[in-house]
C-alpha cells in the first residue's frame, strides 16, 4: 500500500488533486484509516490514475472521465466521444490557423508589405435578379450553409421564366437592425438583361454605380475568404481610405467548379479620408 503522498509522487500528480478525485468519486483510496482518515492506495490504482490523466489530457471533462474510467460507457459510445473530441480540436486548429494567417497579414501591413494586390476603380450600375435570406451572423460558418442553396433556388426560378442570367454572380451582406441584432441579411444575385422584371421567386433591381471601390481577387475556397477581406480592410486603412458602402462579392468563377478553382473579386466602396 502507498500513502497518499507516495502515490501522488509516483503518479506525478498533486495530493490536492487526489483528494479532489476522491471527493467526486473518480479515484477513491483502497483504504481509509477510520481513526486518522489517512488515505492509502493500492499499486493497481496507478493504471486507473494513468487512464484518468490520459483522458483528461485529451480534453474530456472530469464527469466524462468518470464515466469512461468506471466503464459507464460502451466501446461504441467511447468511440463517438473520441470522434467528437477530435472534430472539436480540428475545428479549433483551423480557427487558430486562420487567426495566425490574419496576424501575419497584419504584421506585414505594419511593415509596409501587402500580401494582396488591390485596385481602386469605379463600379458600373448593374441590373440583378436577387433572392434574400437571413443568416445567424457574418463568417463562412454562418453564411456558407445559407447562401449555397440560394443560388440554386434563384437559378431554378429564373429558368422557369426563361430568363438568361450570369454567368457571374454577386453576393451582398447587411446587418439586421432588429431582434437581438446578431443576424445578417444575405443577398444572392445574378446579372440579368435590361428587359427582365421581378417575378415569382426573385426580385429584379439595379445596383447603383459606385464612384470608387477598393477591389482585390480571392482565389479558392470560401473558407478562407475572410482572411482576404481582412487584408483588404487593412490595405484600405493603411492607404488613406475609409468605407463608404456595403461590400460586394463578385464571383467570376464559381459553381459548378470545385471551390479550390473559384475566383472572387471583393468590392468595397470607399472614399478618401479627409486627413489622408
């Protein structure tokens, strides 16, 4: 038998941690002296302690570790828990990798290095047929599941009415000023000819011309388009401009091509800052 101090030292944990594990029923001592209250542990409990530390290191909560170590979950359920934990870690790694790229982009701008090519130009008036939906917020994780089906729906509606459209498409996003204020309005549109009018399934309107816009081209997946937007916004700030209107995404190459082949022009209306 080992005293709690010996067991803690050999198991490379603190005495306080062992006491806590005992209190929550995760790892109870093999024996507790009824007079002194001293805890003693059996050598076979090192294996249990090792399993506890392993699953804790994998990111499981102590209540989950208790269920696993005490065989309260089946092998199938344990596999599901491990797969869910892996998906969660992978998602956080992707978010951290994207954040790291944005930090690198910001550092490059502070050093006067631009990682993107930006053009400033006017945008002509554009006649569009559009559909509108609401997403939970900005970011690909919120917008992606909403906007994808919108283009298919719009294409079907235009096809039913015999309308020629595209091939380029346009997306715009506006914050919703009602409810809890977290949602955004998503507009998905195709360019159409001058004789096309509003019909069931879509609204036809004209996007007004823009005197000046800062634009850049994003190549590839929508999962990383936020980083290109970040770089464009940094360029705008660094080069003496300020935002003056709702941005647009102009899809030069999109469906049915795979996303790694997509080409998207980011268009942000701007004006010169007065102090620039």
